[in-house]
C-alpha cells in the first residue's frame, strides 16, 4: 500500500518556488516512475494488485493548469541539464555513465508526461479500471485527526475528501488512509456515514485493542469499519534507519547534489548551474547526484562514485530477500491458524515518495518485489498480492475498540504536539469554534462563499505537514507562517461575515479563491447537521476578535517557559545610543516600544541614552525612566568611533552613579555601539548581560568589510556577543546570519521579533509640523496616486532602486507621486538622481510620529526595496495602518510579508520587477487593499506586544535567577 501526498504549495508566481519543487520532484521522482512500473508489469502480464491513497491536496495540484505548466518546465529543465551533463562529463570513467543514465531517464519521463498530456489523474483512473491498482482517499488537507477538536471539522475533512475523490474518479472511495495513521474513535460515525469501509493503523494500536487476536487478521471496529495493522517486520526492512534497505552503501546518496557541489569556488561552474537553481540564486537539489551512500563514516568528499548498474543489482537482491521474508512469514502465520480460517494478510504501507525521491532505487526494488511475488504465487499457493478492499471483503469479524494512535514517534501524538508546536492547536481550536458559530449565520450567497473559503483556510492550516516540519526543525519559518497566515485569513473572513460587510466579503473571497483554487466543490451546507451539534460559544462583543498571541518564532529557544507564573518585577538597565526624540533609525523605535511595554507589565526600566536638546536629562516617559548622558565631545573632531568611545564613558559614569542608589537585575544592550559600557557594568556590578543585535556591519555592507572602520565595528560586534549571556535577534534571517558570522553558543541565541503599536489615524485638525509633507500629500491634486517610502536614507535601504523604477511607473500613471520620507547620508545623491523627474518625487526629510501616520494614511502604496534588512519595522507600521505595501524579498522583510497573501514581494535590486509590481498594485487597488487587510490581521496576531514582552521577560527571569545568590549577593 502506497500513500501519495504533497501539501498544498501552489503559488501564483510564474517561477517555481522552493516549496513547489516538492510537488514537482515528487511527480518526476516517484509518481511518473510508478506509472512506468505499472505499464511494464502489465505489458509483461505480471499479476499484481496494490492500494494507492491519494490526498486531495495532491489531486488538486495535479489538476491545476498552473502547476502542470510548472511541472512541465521542471521536467524540461531536468532533461536539458542531464543532456548538458553528458557533455560535461564525457570520458569521465567515474561519473560519465551516470550522466548518460540520467539523460536517458529524464528524456523518457518527459516523453511519458507529454504522452499523458499532463493528465496523471486520468492515467491513475485507467490503472484502477484495469484492476491492478485500488485507489482510496485521505483527509482533505492531511490533518492529524486525533488533534481536531470538533466533529464539524472532522466531518469537513472527511466529506470534502470523498467529494473530491468522486469528482476526479467518478465513484466514491471505499477506504481511507488516515493521515499519519492517526486514529481517534471520533472518526467512526463519519467513516460509517461516508461509506469508508477500511483504514490502516499502526501495529501497537491493533495489539492494544485485541492482544488475543491472531496476527495477520484485520479487526472490525465498533463503527463497522475494517482496521488493518501495519506489519512491523515488513516495515522495519524498509523504514529502519539502521537495518532498512535504503541505507545500503551502494545506493545513491540523496544529500550530495550538483546543485550544491558545482560553483563553490569556480565562477564558470556557477554560471553553468545557476539556471537550474532557484531564480534568486538559492542553491537547491537539482536531482543529479553522482555519489553513493558509501558507508556511515563517509561524509562530504569521502563519498564514492555512484554506479547505477551496481545499485540496480542490489535492489534486485534486496527485493528477493523481501519476497523470501514475506513467503516465510506467511507460512508461519498460516501454520498458526485453523484450517478453515481466512488466509493471513500482511499489510506493507509506505509513503509513495519514498520510492524514487528519497530512495532512488525504490521503484526498481518495488517492481522486482511485485515480479517476485507473482513468481512465488506460481510456486506456492499461499502467496498473492491483493488490495485492502479485497482483503476487507473476506475479513474476520473480530471486533475491538481501537485506542487513539499514530505511526509517528512514540505511537501517539508526540510528533504533532510537542514543545515546538504546542502553540498551534489552541489557535486551530479557537478558529474551529468560531467557524462553527459562523456556520449558523447563513445569510446569503456572499456569506456562504466566504464561509466556504474560511473553512478552506482553516483546513489548510490543519495540515499535519506543518507541525511535522516544526518537529523536524527544518523549514520551520515557512511552516509556522503557513499556519499563522491561514488562521489569520480564516478569522478575517469570519469577522466580515459576523459584521455583514458584504462588499469586503466579496473582495476578500475573490482574492483568496484566486490564490488557493482548492476544493472547488466545498459547501458548508453539506455538513450543517454537524455544526448544529457544536458547542454554543459566546458571541464576539467587539468588532474585531481579540488578538491571539502567536509564537514569536519557531526558532525561539525551547527553554523559554512562556507560562511562567513568576510575577517578580525586575529592574532593567536598557542601553541604546538612540531613543525618542533622538531617532536615527529603527532601533530607537524598537527600544522605546519594548521599554514601554515592559514598564506597563510592571518591570522597572531605566534607559541610558544620549543627551538631546529636545528632552531633559532625566524624565519618566510612559513609565520608563530615561537618563540622557552628556557626551564631552561631538562626533566631528575625532571621528565616529572615537565619539562612540566617549559616549560609552558617559554612559558608564551615569550607571555607576545610579548604582549607588538603585538596584539593577539585568543589563540589556542594543547593538555594538554600547559594548564598552555593557562589558564594564557587567563586570563591575556582577550583572547578567542580554544583547539584542539589530543588524551587522557585514550585512549592511553586503558582505564586504573593506574599511578599517567596518573591520573595527565587526570586531566590536563579536566582542559584545562573546560577553553576552543571551543574544536576541529579531528574525530568523538574523539568527542564521549571526550563527554563520560569529558562531555563538547554541544556548545563548534567541529569536524574538519586534512588535508594533496599534495604528492611530492622524488627528484631522492637528496639522503637520513638517513644512514639506503637507503640500506633498494635501496639495498633490485630486486623483494623485501617492507612493511612499519611509526610512533612513542609506544605501542598504535600496531607495536608489525605487527611484530607478519610477519612470516606468510615471509613464503608466502620470498622476502618481513618490514621497520619500527620511534622512541620511545618501540624501544628496538620491536628490541628484531624482532631479530629472521633477516634482513627481518629493523628499520630506525626517518625520515625527504624527507626520508618519499622516503619510501612511494618505499613501495608496508603501514601498520598501531594501537590499539588506534584518527585520523591517517600517513594514509592520505600514501593515498596522492597513496600507498596501511592496517589499524586497530579503532578510526580515521576506519573513514579514508573504507575496500575494498580505503584500507583494520583489527580488532585491531589480528595478524592472519593482516597477512592474508597483504598476500592478496601482492597476488593481482592490486586490492591494484586500492583501493589506490580511496584513493588518497578521500584525494584530503574530506581532502582538503581549507575547513579545512575555518572552523578553522570561529571558530576564532566567538570567536573574542564575545570577542571584540565595542571600541576595550578586555574583557572576
């Protein structure tokens, strides 16, 4: 039995994304070879029968014209690259024959796909009609059913799957693959109502339910379904990491691929391989691998060359061993049964993608197994292949009550519910309850469509793939984002339903249906009876649901105990060279917001920062004690780094004076500029040190440290990190950058994003204090399309790219105007660059908070084309203002904004792509506004300050507890 499934990864972009390659690789490596195998077996009159389960997410993507086109491009690229490899490796005795093998293989698979007209579903239907392959379904989005809360959602998952199966294959499925073999007794009434007569559970569930039952016999559940047990002996021979066939030394090594091997130190090689990796240059597996596993001790260059003929011989040998083992097992089981009993059944379920994708020789092995079992059938009547449906028809009537179980680690729910994913299911359950409540509000076609889409969003969030990825700790950022964004979309639709916002409902539903054309026949009215039994939930009393705290990052260290009940208030020294009203960049805003949030929660916050004429030397601002230190010299006479040293001397003197009267628990330093103070105070007062790294000199300079100043700053960053007891970064991008540049201890590095305060619209009568802003936005004329940028004017912000993109925009929209708000060293060069475009580009200089809100309120579109961006707080501010935005697909911005979900992404430094995206956003303002609405929901959930301050407080508590002696004496 093979289970075929790929999560729903479709994206609207023309280029194939990394996650879409999962789909393309599964088809090229596993599904097309499976079809080839079946055709060969049928041509040779081999008698074989097997069961194949197909998830609705896979079927809908196989049917999707956009995914078919991307798949065709993928196959063409494989054929092209493998043909080029033949010439590159011509005459190479080690790798040349393998290159020829690949060229033949991918040319053959591309031809097969073309012969099928891209219709793999039709081909599977014909194999079913032939009688050799039994097709069954799976839950609609592969949800782990034991963790679904309501009967209503269980019914939707199962009924939608049956409906999709019938749409694709013309008949209802007789059985189902429960995702992850995840069984719960709650599914029984739904299986019975939908005619799903059989499924598979793991062996331990079968043994617990009926320890006295004979091995090799299925069970009948209380609901009347037939439960087959996965055979542990057959499973171990394939799945076991230690004993399984796929680990043999002669088989192909999966992780050694020319997508990573070529071009590491050779520009010509990189130019050769670059067209076959992702469009942004990110390296990926191409599918062409020339090394074998070799052995457990072999790594990297120690891997020996791969020989396809030798691996094929080994696959044949392993197949013969597997067949002999099953024949012996069947003889043993038959000898233990009464003569009149039904023959024993061995159920061997595997993921279809194992064969070909992960285990390259898997299709050869499987074909040899089926041929061997057919031959054994002639030699010994006890052996034959069958399907689950056929075995179910003659199964014994032993009845038992199965426990909740799965085939995952530990046998229950551990894989899908553990520390990394414990935040997920409360979110899903809350959305389930709200969907159940909304289902009782059937008020016209617009609401019905929106409710259907809300159900799709929640079902997509329920996919077990995302929590599996969180457990595996691989593509965790992507998986967490998929969960959070689908849940946010669900809530946004339900909010509009509850408020009867019919026009917005249509816009939102249209946008989401276009992005996710999935389960097209889904109709909530088919499961109304299930909703009728849902618990009565108190209605929402506010116009918008309360923000649901969502975990800050899947990279947040597991040791954080966010449920801590410790309410002890701490005294924190916060060190930052800028703090409002002295604002140079985003650091000031981030430190101010965090300080005020911590103070609001009861902590005592003392901020040490630079003196400014605009504020007193000491003040309590929104609960925060702000101490502004006088610095003895200005920046100009001796240079910036010398001024930084003088600033640290002033900070240190201020703190030491304060320490004579005040008690502190923790130092929190922000960026390298306060390193000297942080180190001195830590050692003098014996305090723990937390450091937040907002950006790196390496990143700001695009990987170049060419000047002595840059090199000194880089060294100071390293020293700060070495001194810190905990390092906080604001994004997964920064986390990876810090790891690669400085290699800090694993237990010190924590990812906690910045947050943003709720957006307050500008007061209409307050006026603008900026003399340029008001004319720019209020005197622009009726119908002016205002595009804005806000931020510090430095090279890494990419404003020069935006200016280069604007002529094409102005040609399409003569009434467009670009307003650039901010100050910085590149202002003169940017003004010179924009001079030829006249008054259509306006520079306002620095804006205070009121004027910033005024500009965001007036702008139709915000654009942030950064070349390097550790986080991107200004993007959060735009989202909080519900202003549509375009950002570079880089750094923290790429984590905040998801393309066509809550904004638009473009490659960094690509003025053509940027101009095209601006034009599209201006051409489709309703789409842009719908995405902005989704962005607003994301800000209110994922970047909510409640969770951010809670996680930061927990860092403080852990260090304060470590550094405090039982009698109250501080020690290091």
